[in-house]
C-alpha cells in the first residue's frame, strides 16, 4: 500500500470516528491528491483550529481560490463549524479531512470532477 493510500485510510478513519461521517472515498481521494505534497509534512498536513492565520489561509487559499466561493462571513462560520465537528480539543486536524468537510458543506464536489 502506498503512503498516500495509507494516509487516505487514516483520514477516512478520522471522518468515521471523530466526525461521525461516512466518507465518500472517491471524493476524499481527490481532495487528498489536491492537497499535494503537504500531506507528507507533519506541520503542513494539519490545520490549527486556534491559529487565526491558519484559518485565514484555509479560507483564502482553499475556499476562495480553490472552490471559487465569494468572501463572506458564511466562510468563517463554515470553518468554525468544521473545526467544532472535528473536535476543538483534537490535536491533529488533518488538512485533507477539513478540506473534505468544507467541500461537502458547500456542495462543491464538482470542483474535483
């Protein structure tokens, strides 16, 4: 099994156990591939839910640039909701899982087709 396949399995496990979701494995795989090499870097592969700079990066680079959403308070609310679902106390919030949940939240799966 490749390193990426192992990570995708780990992310699917997080979605099931920590977020109470049944992952769409095809979409999760595409979102993970979309994260590029960051998934292999311990620091870059996670999102800090308490670091405003990090949350701004998720909003600007992912929601606005990647998903093509307009900047609004709804974006901040969605990020906060995803962080809450993942668990504020959860130390390792994987970037691919956060991006997956945001993609589902906004119904933007078509970006990955």
